[in-house]
């Protein structure tokens, strides 16, 4: 991945087409791309992130691109959302199946 400036202003746009009338979030502008990426990954529900995009200068990043930026070694902020462990996912699957 080419060098990315996380200190550039960024805009986060919701999905253009919604199946649900309830909006997950509205357009937001951030002073840094790092803050926008962190907000998208840590605070947006997955269904709101799906279809949303981040615009930094002339570049656009979809859900996958946003996640790649978040997981990048160059990401400057502390990550506050730990990735679920495989054991936790297996436990959740068992609970869903049971009930």
C-alpha cells in the first residue's frame, strides 16, 4: 500500500441506497483521516459501514479499504476495538444454535 497521510481531512459518507428507512449515520467530516477510520470501524454498526465510503482528497475507500487503513501498521491512533478471538466466535455460534 502506498504511503497514506492519516492527518489529511476526511469525509465519511453513508451508503447511497438504503433498504431500511432508518439511517445508520449521516455524512460526517473529520479533521483527520485517522479519526474518520477509527469512527467507521469502532462506532458504526456493520450494516451502516456496508456501502459507506471514506473520501480523503480525491481517493475513495469502501468498507474493505477503510478496514485495511485501520489494520495498517501506520495507523496512528490506539485501536479500541479488539478483534474477536476464534474461541469467542465459536461460543457465539453455539449460543445462536441453542437458542
